[in-house]
């Protein structure tokens, strides 16, 4: 399914001319999940996004599909179980091409006492239990266990060796990229008839109407629907003034993978004084490692692009250095990013302790909003809000079928093709069974060439972002369809190439 400027223009005109069953406001993971659920139930649906797909929180995550272990530790069995179930659905049915098992290694260093080691081991065993309860096989997510010091050093070569008494090893789900998941869900929704419209601002929203403004032309019109759903994430309060959120900021640092010895597992370091919080140094695409994560109150106006603070950067470096053979400093940091979690305002207390549950609320005007939640549960959240909308408005809709809906690029999606030999491994990792098509439909010069030396993104991927994935600007290509822009020096090297395609 193609998302591009021509398709956008056609579908925006159609939305102005006739009502639809559902209008979704917000193009993050929750919004596109709702659009997919609605479209696969047989409803007509239009999604509008003021900026670009995955512009907000959905591109600033740790790229993890959590199994819910942290929530089990705090006694929230419900969200822990749901997270494990949703992780399994993503890994085996929805997006096996985008979500894979990631090893998480906790080094057993002298500073970690026997009680702490026992607590982590017990937690990992509980995680194994959650995996089994969710029906996810050990072939998909291996069992946890203990490994030798030599094995630990092989997985994370930069780990401290002095006093290293082996390590505890467990597995969780890892996304090749969160923004790429958003794009895949959006395109799958379009495959089923949803209209995906970026650069369209929404205001004056009620339960059955919304004022829309094309950000490219400035033209406005009123769209009508049987139900309007606010899925604007941290901006939900700007759509519905009755909503109260308490955003918290999560910061990550970006390193060259060489700084950690090119690890194949995520170095997992307990935060001193915390029972169930860790800092993760995770191997990622493009030869990088992402180090995160903080959890800080972020009151005040919502910025378009949140910024890490010096204190957060210092905290992450100080924590990870306790487990490294050689200290890393600010000079080793290639980039940094921060995202805001759209937490439900529960009053006082630390944001780290605020529930990650979601809620579906109805305003006095009838506008439905979904707030809170977490990326792993986006499909469940979409099902919940659509069930509510169908019941409230009497919509003629089929049952939810997204549990078994393969996304674009998954092997069982109808438009998937055979992965031919000789394709770049990085291309297959990002596009799955769509990888062959990316090169096959390219019309640009030298489609298989990298966009720059040392960056394993091809020119064909830049073109495909514009012709099939809805990218309208160079920033869309660099910051969301690929993640080259996370490192400023890399962005500068390829900015002119991206400009060729828009």
C-alpha cells in the first residue's frame, strides 16, 4: 500500500466531501493502531496527524517490546500479563520481521550483594513464567539463566572484568525501530481502506465532528463522523481541555557500538537504591548503542521535540560506568533524545511510580479520548477504545481481528514477497518480506548504493519513504522513516541526498 503526496491529496478531498464512521486524531502508535482496528472491522476511517507519523512519543522509546516484568514486581499483575501477551502477538503474528528476541545481561559485580542478585534472578524466573502464561514459546524468547564471566564478556565486551562473577541473562522483545512499527501499522490500515492523512491539524473536536486544516495549503473544512477519537498522546489535552495528563521525560544517549565493544546483548545495570529499575545499553541498527532510560517529571507546555537535560545525561553515564571496564564521558556521546510519556495524572508521587495503565474517557461533547498506556499494548488499547465506540454509537462493525493481522512486511501479509538472496541484511531487517520490493520499484540512480559511506541505508529506501511510506520532507526521511538524524554528524552527511527525493 502506498502512502504519498498524491494519495494524501485525493483522500483529503474525499474526506471533505463525505462523512466517515471514524475520525482518529493522532498519528502515533495508538492512533494508527485504532485506524487499523477500525478498518479491519469494516468501518470507514480517516486518521489525521498535525505533523508526521510517529512525530511524538512513538519515536522516542527504548525500542523495546516489554514483557511486563517491571509491572509484575510492583504487583500489577494485569498489565504485566497483558504486556506479555501483546509482546507474543507482535513477535509471532503481527510483526515477526520487526520484533526479535534481545538478550539482557546483568553482570554480577562485587557491588551487587547476594540479596540483589537473588531478587533479579527471581524476577527473571517470574518473566519466564509470564512468557509461558502468554503462550510464547522458548524458541521465540529463550529461557533466562546464568552465564560465565567469559560468556558475559563475549556478549558485552566493554563490561568490567575485575570481580565479574558471571552474569544473569534474560530475554525481551526488541523493535528494529519504533517509528518503523508506526509506519507499518499505518500502511496496513491503509491496505484495509483507512485514509492516513499527515500535516492535517484538528481542532474544535466533538463526538461527531472536527475542524481540519491542511497544514500545506492553509485550507480548512469540517469533517463529520459517527465517532471522533482523540489519540493525540501527550497533546491529548490540547484536543480536549477536560483531560489532565502528567508527562514524564525519558532520555536516551546514542553511542557508536564500538564504544561498548560492538555488543550483541543489552548491558543491564541496576540503578542504585532502586528495586526494579535499570539502565540499558542496547545494541541498535546503524551500528549504534542506545543508553537509557530516565523518568523525570516534565511539567509545563508540551514541546514539539523534548530535550534531555545535563543532569539526565550525567545520571545515565554515571550509572552505566559502574559496569564498564573504561568510563564513558560526554565526548563519547554521538546524539541524545528524549520523549514524554503521556501518563494519567494521579496526583503526587514520582512519575516512575505512576501507573502505565490506559483509560478511555468521554467528554461532555461526546469526544472519546484514549490516554496513558504504553507502546507494547497499543493493539489492546485500540481494541478497547473501538469496543467502547461501537457500543456507545451503535456502529455496525465486525469483531476485532488484529490479533492475527500480519503487518506490511510480515511473511503472511498479502502483499509480501519472497526475500531473495543477496539483499542487504539491514534492508531485510527494516522491511522484512517487503525488502525485495523496495529495490524492485526504485527509479532513482544507483538504488542499491548506501546514502553515505558507513551508513547502511540505501538510496532506494529514501525513495521508498516518499513513494510508499508517506514522507513529505527530508526531515520525515531522516528522523522517522530512517533514524539517521539521531546523530547530527550523520544527518549533515546525508541531508543533500534526502533533499533529492522530496
